C-alpha cells in the first residue's frame, strides 16, 4: 500500500523480473530470481498487472487458454479435467457468459476479471496482483478478494482501498517515496498516525460489526 508513485508497481515488477532491482536481491525459494529461466518463473508466478494490450484480437476463451502455456503448448487441447477447472474459475469470476466474446469488446472490469482468470488457470504457487480491484464494481471487488483467500497460494497485491486491505490481507506493507516504511498486520500498521503521515488525511478506526476486521473512516 502507499500513495500514487510510492513504488508499489515497480516493486511488483521486480518480484517477477520485469524490472531489475537496483539494490538488494529478490529470492524465490531461497534462490536468486535472476537464475530462473522465464518458463521456470511462469510455472511459479502468475501476474496480473493494471495494463494489457488494447488490441488483443482474441476471445475470452482464447486468453484463458494462455494460462496453460507455461505447462504445455498453446495448440494442445485441454484435458477434461482442465476444462472442468476452467469452467469453475469462469463461474467464480462471473465470466462464463462471456467466454466467446472478443476481449477487445469487454468493459474495463470484465477485462480485469479475464486476466485474473488467466492467472488462476496458470496454477502457480505465487500470485502477483497490481490493483486487482481496479475497474471492478463493489460486488466483483469482494468476490475476487474472497476467491484469492481460498486459493491456498501466496498472494501479493497492491491495493489502494485501505478497508479492503484491512479485511482481506494477513499482512500489509506500506511504501512511501520508493521505500518500505513498515509491515505487519492491518491492526498493527494502519494506525491514525501512519495514515496521516503517508496519505495526509485524518482517520478514525473501529471494528466492523459484521466481519470483525479493522474499519477506517477518513475526513
């Protein structure tokens, strides 16, 4: 978490070697990430960034199939088990009715959910998400974040919504001016003093009466 320009996206890019870290090392399973081949990384890390090519001349179903590429040829037909898994993911992300639509004709929120579905098809142990709730309405924001909690994988995500982070994240890391300021549980980190220092707004905190997570109000 952090203000615009604090380095969140750059950090995520370093984590999957799209950018080279200028200081320090990125370790994946105690091994420097620079020693992995691109295919090895793709088998371990799935990524959903904020941007995607605007002229993707593929259908939703064809983009979903790209998630299999690290493990198989794009031209090999999916097995019945893989097709069943694809169907479950499409239903979970409310995409089943769109699978034959052209990706370029979708709304921003629909495109975002398609790219998340492609990443889930990839079946990796780490999922990197850069603003996954961007463009999504509140119902789909909640469904996507609830789904990530059930995957049984490590999820590293940048988020702007502090309340969503407080509700769904085990830990939050706050960045400021390109540096890590603090990291810990939402209750430990998201204090009134820190929010004022990092985001220059006043806040108050209590517990959400329904879900029990930290709830923040801003003024």
